[in-house]
C-alpha cells in the first residue's frame, strides 16, 4: 500500500459544455470553455509551478510562480487566472520564466525558517517542492528579510526582542498555527470563505506585515473558526499543521473509507503509519463531500483509542453485580443460554433486538436476520423509530419510496432552498457549506424553525425566517399550500401529468379553506402572515425549489402528517424529478438510511417489503433455509411496555444507547430493569449497559469492512484500516452469537453478505463490492434499469405510478402548556457533538461543548430570576433535571431549547411518551416545561449517577494459578 495522491489541478473545473482548443508546449489540448490555462496544462501532463493556487478554491493570482508566455501577448500572465481561448499558443517554460520564478522563490525563502529537517511538514511541503521545481540554489537577498522567523533579532548583541515575530498558536486542540512559516498565499482564507463559508480568517496588515489572522487577531480557539480543517488542508507549508502529524510524522500509506458520524457520508483518506492513524483527510473524489469535512469527521476519531473503550467481553447474573471479564466463547454461551431460557419460559416472542444506525449495512442485515430466522420472531427495530420513521411512512405513501429524492450535488442547481426543522450548520455541516456556497451565488433560503439557527444568518447569507411555535408544522405547511393554491401558483401541467388529478382536487379544496390561510393560522403558529405569504410565493415561483428537513419535522405527534404535507407542496409546485429540487430528509446518523433499507423495522424485510407478503417471504425462506413468522413484531415502545408487563424479557442491542436517546428515561429504566437478559454490543459501557447482563465489545468504523448508506441513498465502502482492537469485527460477533443460539450463518467476508443482500433486495440488485470499488459509490435503486445507480428519483414519473396527494388536517398535540408548565421545550444538536455523545465526548471536541445548556429568552429568564450561567431546574410532567442556563434571543419567548449530548443532564427524562400517530416516533420536539432557579443537580440525577457508577464496576481478573 502507498499514499493515495490526488491531482491538484490548481483551479476548479469548468462546467461549460462548449469546448476550446489551444496549444500548450507544442501539444494541442481541448478543454471546456472557462478552464484556466493552469488546469488545462495539468490535464495534459504539464505541471506549472504554483503556491497560491489549488482546485478547491477560485483562482487568486498572488504568488506569481505560475506565470506563462502566450504568443502574441505581452508580459507573463498568471496561468491560474488566465482562461483558455481558441488558438492560444502557450509556453510554460522558457529562460525568462525560469528567472522570474527563481526570483519569486528567493523572496519567499528570504523570510522563511530553514528548519526543514525538523519541520512537521517535511516531506509534505509545497514550498519545498516548488523550490526544487524552479531549481532554486541560492538566495541573493539573504535569509533575514523583514524577519518574522525568530523571537529575537539574530546577529544583534543580547538578541533584541523582534517585534515582527509572533508565537505559535496552539489553542486549537487539533492543529497549530505558526505565523513564522506563513507565505501569505491566502489559500486558508479563501478555503474558509469559499469552501466552508465561515469567513473566520482574514489577512491583516500590508506588505511584509501581512499575516493570516483568525478574526481580529484572536486565537483560533477563541475565534469563529469551526475547525472544519479546510484551512489546514489548503495550507502549502507547515503554517497550519495537524498536531497528530507533528507528533507521529508523515503517513506512509492511505485507505479510502467513509465517515461514521452524520448522514452526509463524507469520504476520507485514512492516512496511516502501520496501523496507527496519522490523520483523516477528506477525499476530493467523495461524491457527498467533494473534498470538504467538518470537525467531527476530520479530527474527532480519537475515541477509537480512548481509555474507556471496552475490549473484552463481560457478563453478570444481575445488574447489581460487578462485571466479570470472560472469553468470547463464554460470553456467547452465557448470552445464548439466557436468551433460550427466556424463550422456553415466556415463549418465542419474549426476546428481540435493536439494530444500529452506526454499524454497516452488512452488520445490520445480519442482526435482523438473526432475529427473524434465529429468534423466530420479528421483534426487530432500529433508532430510525425515534427519528426518521415518519419519513419512511410519508414518502412511501406519496411518492412510493422511503428515502430522499436528490443527491447532494443537486443543491448546485437549487434556486430556492426551504429548510424545515433542521439545522444543517450543526448537524450536517458539510452539506450546509455546500448549500451556503449556492446561497452566496444568489439562491434564496427559507428557514422554518422555532429557533434562529445558524442557517438563518451567516456571512453573506440572510434567510427568510418563519419562527413557528413547536408542534405547528402541519398548520404552517398547509398555510403555505393555501397561498400557492389560492393565488394560482400551482404547476398544473406537472400535476395533471404526474399525479392523481382527483386526489389533487380534493387536496386543493381542503387547503383553500379560509381556516388554513396564513392569517387564520397565525394565532396557532405565531408566524407573521405576510412573511409566510412571501415564503410561499418565493418557493412556488423562484425557480428550482428544494425542501430539506430534519428531526424538527419527524419527531412530533404529526411527524408523518408533516412529511406528507411537504410532499404535497413539492408535487403542487412541480419541484420533483430533476436536479435542484426535491424532498430531502437530512438523516441524523451515518447509516440510519441503511438500517431502514436492511429491514430493521418489525413489519418490513430488506427493501421495505412487508413481512406478510407470501411471495416475498418465500424468497427469504428459500435462501435462509428457515420458516419465517408472517406477523409483524414489536416496535421499540411496544418492547418497553411488554417488558414492564412481563412478556418481553430479552433484548440484543447493537450500537445504540436507548437509555440516553429514547424518550421518558424513567420508563426506559423500568423496562430495562424488568428484563432478564439485556445484551449490549458497543464500544463503551454506555448508559444502556448500566442495565445489561452481557457486554460484547464492538469494533469502530476503522476496524471493519462494509458499507454505509447516507441521506442521499448513496452506498459507500467502509474499509478496514487496522485490526479490530477487540479481536472481532461486529459482523463476526453477530455470526458467533447466532451460532451459539443454534442458527448458523456462514460468511467469510462482508462482500458475501452484500451479495446476499443484492440477491434479495430489488433496489440493491446491482450492488457489489467490485462495482463500488470501480465507481466509488452508487445510489439505490441500482439494478438492471439503473446499473450505475439513481442520483435523482422520480424523473418522468413516480415510483408508485401517480403521485398521491393526501389531505393533512392539523391536530394539536396532547402535550399542552398550562399554568404549571407554561413553556415549550424543543431539542437539537450542536456542531462539535454527535447524537448521545458516546464518541465525541471522548475526544477533544469537549473543549467546545463540555455540557448541555438550556437556551432561554431574556424575557422568560427575567420573569424567573434566572441569570446567564445559573443552574436551573427543568421540569415536565414526565420528570425533571438541572442544567445551566444560557440567555439568548435565538429562541422566542415561551420556547426553551437544549441539546442531549451529555448523560449527566439526561434531557430525555423530561420528554414524554407522546408519539407520531403512524410510526410511534416520539414527540421530542414539544414538551411543556417550567424553569426555576436551582442549586445544582437534582435528586434524580444524583441517584442516577450513583447507580451508573455502581453498575460500571468491573471485578478484578482472577490470578492464574
């Protein structure tokens, strides 16, 4: 293996379809119009020296190394900023150009440290490479220049203080900034602006006094920098360098794999020395991220080596007992005996399992196969139950598929983006950066969210914000539809051709009723009618309109209704079936789409086919050689209820922390406590493990082969870069547990599992590891009709035939505010943390978010005597907890907001059992609460912490005789 080197063409690719032919160094070259001479030359194999140019950002033309000669033109233009033209004759090398480039390099080197042998970038320094490329052998100007290199002026008696020198900034936990090595190429500044869209960096000063500056000469940690790593990736010297590279050295080989955080599914090169990760570098050929990254994927992989990671299997008879480390065989035998004993005592349906949205497709497939064929029931569910199950239901009803319609590249053709109940800047930051780039080019943005998220206002972006009251999504989307229908903005030609016209007429009559007008619904929603009407007109008439939504849509009692209402809106305006439009759920976890695709719901086999279908069941029975139960199994909430009733007593949980992530924590505790065998399969002793009897150590994404499916239906390879630290990949663990249960599954590699998935799942019929290795990724459906996948769905017609309009009546949630609980709590994520924090809390990301905070409006805080940073008691009908307050106008009066990343807060002790009418997805986003001052952790938090510490005891290993 060796390092995967990606070609840097110097400037971005032109999208023009018009071709231009020119001559470069005697060779004819044909490229798209708008291509730079530098890129054209690189494509033809002629590498022009450069320092300020890179193909991730627009041309800048400051370094003057890339000068060329063009016949018939005076001077030596920069090849990066000079576009190609028909008939140009370009020379990239001449005596004149050699002397010019050497002179430029001499100036750079005259004020640059010459510590190359001990420099962190030694072996990966473009300045070093370019010095060699131009034949630099001497520096006529000496090596002091204006001297930003030394803390004290060299050559002077006693070494006078050098006012031009700046110390290294090591405030960021992941990279350093050394001003002495900066050549002021501005690549980092441009990457921050053009790729990330944060605008955190600038160039301060002029001439030799020019420096890269985070904000107004702040530290990187104290600035607006979001640590995405774009600046580090762009830097051609050691000015910005990963601390891991400084500590370990340059990598010697790399492996392309897929990030295990959010549903964007970024592709990375894991750059290695042996089996040690040196750094994760975003892969430019990754079709989801296009060479960009966020702080989590780029830097927060250290949890894989964290001291709290459990590497040995453990068992115990009772949850009050300490854990006992055992061999794998003993753990499997113990677990199998427990589960078989429960079935013998309580019946076949008394056990079940929960698949993981963090594990691979192959591993998820095996877990549901174990439950259906090994356990003999369909008691399988997944975390999508508590996040995007309404997406599956709503889009299946209206469009005929249970997934988003577009690829992420589609955003480049979007004219109007509507974000409902999502905050991509925090939860899906790489997609947010791509969207913000399009917005800076002129697209318009509508944000429907109770909170003023980071997407509402960012540099050069101002959204039209509809700050609705939590729980009124259906009323707002129906009011948008009311405007579109009553003002004649419906795309009638599209509806007549693609949709059921009679169903549309019924829907249009419904939304046109006066009670659905923005003015009539404003008393419920709190949204200004004029703003809502403006938003509807922009979406309907502004060109390509794309809707992106998140858990702020699905995690409601009317989650499925809102998804249907969104689909209605897209169909009515014709915003389906081409690039730049669509209905796009922003999936929260890396493989939550895949876990649904793989048959993790109790009523569906892989490919979303109902378990009751005889023909479908026959296919699986023939290949699995077992008879399947035709009755749907229990959903997660049903499992909990049945456990408390005493009829569901055994649970296998792979890669999910249901105690921290599911609603009404006290109810979950009661259910887990009632079970006789809980098997937790994870990296760490998570909160659920406090009530477990068997712990099977898991493997990280770096230690396994497989595939993830991201939010755009993109199936991508996960490649093993190191041996599993626990000794077994997760798919091997599930196979061994199945064998102990008496159900044999024989696979030697995950590719064989994917072959079985393809044989049984029509949308995956054309998927294989060979194809993924060849194409990089594919988007399902991938079959005979679409052998290379389907980037955009429903082109020319819907999967179900005609698009289905469904009437969406607004029904207020049963969770109401009142005198005891006058405020509404809603929840969400923050950029630096992920989901329940099991991974990110075990990285340096805690420097940005060490605890969950409660956002409260100044008016509500003043009424309750709460100051910023005070401990407050957060109470609901379900329970109470305490946390610190953050006073902000990001939330409206009457609304409070918190994250759920830290178990010591246990925000879900507050949330209730109310759920979506169709899918049982919990109503996390609407909880009536009261806030009052507090002196610190509540009694419940103290008792919870005491139980957790007691439960996590591990008995000392017995000494060998």
